[in-house]
């Protein structure tokens, strides 16, 4: 089964729109990566300051290949003219998909 990586990013409220805009302008190379299955950017709606970047991969090797790729480095580079990092911290969570259901 697939593996999931969630990057929990702490973003001050005053930088939230900038984070959303940066992801909207991202290079999009991850979608072309072998083994990539899904991406979601999750904005908190309960007053928290932690955004979740959800990605699902065919296997661990696919994720590892993405992280070590040039495309990853380019996609995570500081945008030209940016006023520094948007996040004040992040944490990577790792999961194996144990069960899955979709709408019938």
C-alpha cells in the first residue's frame, strides 16, 4: 500500500495568504514524479496556525527519490523577491496507508 508524508508547517496568521500564494505558484514538478499519487494543501479552519502539506506516494523509495531530486530543490527554493521564509517551523510526519475507502 501507499505511504503518506505530511509536512506540518507553522505559519503565523499574517503570513497565511503568502503561503497559499507560494504554493499556488509552485513549480508543479511533484505531479510528474514517478510514484507520486496525491497532493493536498490543508489550511486550518479552527484557529490553529499549523498548515498540513499532504502527499501520498506509491512507496518509500518514490518519496525518497523525490526529496533527493533537483526538482525538489527547485520547488522548495526561496522565490525571487520573497521576504524570507513564511513558516516559523515544520515537522515531517510519516505514515503507511493501513486502510482506505473511497465513495462508492
